[in-house]
C-alpha cells in the first residue's frame, strides 16, 4: 500500500503504509480517483503557510505563536497530500447503517490506495448517483468556495461580473455567475487554455491581463460603468489593482484567494480611493456564514453536491491533466507546484 506524502518542502514521494482495522463507525474505501487541492495545500507543501510556526486562535480571531515545544503546523515526512477521493467501499463497520460494501462514494481524503473514514452522521461522505461523473465529484471542495465567492459578491440577475483567475474555483464561479443571471460574465487569466474553457462554460468574453489593461477593458465593455461584482481568486497584487480599476462605483470585490504578502506596488491611493469599492474576504469554511442562520457551510456543501451530481455544473474540462497514481508524486511536483500553469485541477486515476 502506498500514499502520497510531502517528505520535505516541495518534494513529494509515494511511501508505503500498513492499513489498520476499521472502527465500528467507519468504512474503508478502495480509491479509484483522487485530486489534490491546488490553492492552500500548495502553500503548505512549500512550507510557506502561516500555520507552520503560528496557529489561528478562535478565541482571539488572530494568528498567535505556537507554544514552545509544540508540533509545527506542517510536519514533513508525515504531511499527506490530497483533497478529494472517489472509490468503492470494501469494508463496513458494525455501527454503520447507511452504507454498504460495493457502493461508490466521494469524500475528503488524502491521495492513497485506501481511505478510512467515519460513516456515522458524516454528511461529507457522499454516495455517488449512478451515471454521475467522478470529475464533478472531486470538484466538491472548490465548488464550495466558488459558490461562497459568488454569494458574497451579491451577484444578481443583470449584473456585470468579472472572475479573476481561472483555476478550478474561478471556472466554477464563471458557471455559477452566469447561471445566476449575470448579463455579462468576464474571465481574466493569462493562460489561453483556461480562457477557452471558461468561454465554453459560461464566460461571455475573456481577457489576458498580460496584453491589455483589464480594468479599462471592463469599463469599456460596460459603457464606463464597471463591474458590479468582481470575484478575485488569483491572489495576485496586480490583479487586485486591476479589479479596483474595473469595479463600478460601490461595487463589491469578493476576495476568495488565500492571499500572499503583497510586494510594494499595491496602491489604495488610486481607484480604490474614488470608487468606494467594498472588498469582502470570502471563505466558505468560516462560520458563521454572512447569511447565517439561513446559510452555513453545510447548506453550501449540500447545494454544491446537488449541482455537481445533477450536471448543473460541468467539471470535465477542469480536471486536467489526469495522471496515474503511480506517477502522482512526479506529477504533483510538476503540475501543482513547479508549473501550475500546465494544469487547472489535476486528476489521479488508479489502475485496478
């Protein structure tokens, strides 16, 4: 048995493991498909996460230094990589009543040959409907953050909407914004392939920020009004500057990206000062939800799963490349870390 592990910063390897016995409340899944998380997990993989030497205090609502002698947030050699898995149940615990051996399910889990997960009152262990696509299932996590970003941007019918960064979250935000009734949906990304996929799945027009003034182009496209909502998923300083230029007066920038420290050059003394923009930091996992008690993360998850399984959202174009499990370590370093421009969301297929 092998699992994908970050053995040191920016180095992934398949390491052997021995499976344990399942507890009465658990099931064991033989994994058939999987996918890593291309955003926050990469920051962890590079050893650049603030969780390395600090921890987020729910009491103080701020990062606080870890107590001396406590384990770092990421322990290389133990840090298992991966986000979502799809597979067949091969063992069922004695207390489990809602699942049976042979059923195909999706859940959160690391990239390994088997995954053991709680199966009692666990809404994140999802049965795959017959005919549903595994590519949609492994987008269960990014879909939640895309939906949260669209909702926090207050996208409404007739709006002008811009989505910056066309990775998995941005691609799904394009689809959700268009289906929400936005009259114009604009995609922004320097990669031609990503722009083409967005155009096939709901974007009306896309711009390459490396060859044009994106903020100016958005203003021209909207008769000088600007975008009612901009959903920023790239985490790039220049992208935020362009968003502040292209936003309509009083518009909302929904900042979905897990940001990095910005270099000198981001200037709030320009358009930000005059456009009265609202910047909302959007995160589906933060509770209470801005629309609590009507909405919480569980409701977002339930809604996303339904939209993914009934085909309302299309993720087949998003999952690329698809590599074998045996090649997953090399592929992770190549497509997720070193050359993320070569992928949107990498898929992993197990040859059984």
